[in-house]
């Protein structure tokens, strides 16, 4: 999860992007086996909140 100006983005993988990385998400945002394959749709409102390492590992599966 990173901030660039007035936007927040979620990188799909580790990569140089120039934005300020502020955290990680345990959620899989794209899964071609699911319908729909994308967890988020255009216009969705997302809130981020801190979780513990144990919560991260549980949510990551």
C-alpha cells in the first residue's frame, strides 16, 4: 500500500514505483478463479487500518 500525492495505491508485487510505501495488505486483489476476478471495482471506497502480524498471517491464509 503506497501514497502518491493525493492517491493511494496497492502494488500487485514488489516493484520500484516512486510512491511512499506505508504498509502491506494480506488480501489477494486478483484471482482469476473467482467471479469476478478482481476484489475491488472502480469507484469502491477502501479504508485501511493497522493489524497485527498474527492477523495478517490469518487473513493471508
